[in-house]
C-alpha cells in the first residue's frame, strides 16, 4: 500500500463523512458518550469501556459500509452489537484488552504504580498518572492496537467470525502494514497535541477544544479505517 493509496483513502474517508455528516456525527457522539461514560464506574470502568467500545466500533464501521453503498445508515445498527457471535465478541475484547494490559505493564515498569491503580479506582477521586506517563501509556496502547487494525473491519467487510477474524486481520496488517502505521501516527499525534494544548490555553478552554476535536478526530478515524480496510480487503 503506497502513500498515494493512503492519501486516496483519507480523501475517500472525508467524502464518506460528507455524504451523511449529521447521522455519522451523531453515531460518533453516541459511541463516545457510552464509552467514556463507562469510565465513571469505579474499579471496572476502564475495562468495561474498552469491551463495550470494541463492540460498538464494529457497528460504527457497519454504518460506514451502508453509507459507502449510498444509503443513509440507520442509527439502529449500533444496537446490533448484541447480536455478534460470542466468538467474535471474545476476539474483539481480546484486541481491546491486550493493548490496555501492555500499557499498564509499561506504566508499572517505569515506577508509575499510582498511575496503574488509577485505572482500577475512581477517576473522580484518584489521581491520574502524570501527563507524560499518560502519554506513554496511550502510545504503547496505540502501538499494540495497530496490530489489530483490520480485525473489526474484517468482521464487517468480509464476514469473518471469531478466531478467523483475528487471523485474517493480523495477516492483512502484516501485508498492508502502511495502513496501521498511518492510523498509529495519527493517533499518537492527536494525543500529543491534546497533552500540549493545555500549556497554551486555560484549562477549561483547552478541555473544550480537545473535546470538540476529539469528536471529529474519532469520526474521521473510523471513516479512514473503513476506507483503508476496503482497500486492503479488495472491497
């Protein structure tokens, strides 16, 4: 996959969003509200967030598939996550939790024991890791998650189920490694920007700007992942 293919996928992602912007934007809002809201559950919040988000991500990609066919994607597709085969759910959870575990392991290895406990405590009460440690944690997660870039799209685009989805997704990531690398670089760059912005703006203003940008970034990242995957799987 050449640079021209990646740029073409980015342009196709923007066009795909432009076809049904409000519907896809609302779906992204629902995704973020549900996923981020789960973090407020004490002790299990982050694990629940990752597990639920991994299932909803498949459905969001399914909405982009409908949009790519020229049809308005119904929001009800998000509810179809509960109908995924149990084996596929297990694989999606694995793909979400392995990067999380690796990120925690790196935090622990760098002496950030307090930071590790934050993810299993109460985010309203416990102190999070330092911005630099949090950035490292996210970077490790992004690197590990890049390996699984094509697993969820394989379920949507090719109908793969369970371990076959994992196997085919890993093969696609190996063959078309440039695509996961592009997604990885975008994700790391956004996290670095979100960490740097509060140094320029007041905390409240920076928080609002990051929140708005996060919404559009996640929307684009889903569309970009879809168009990259369609190219990788020959759709």
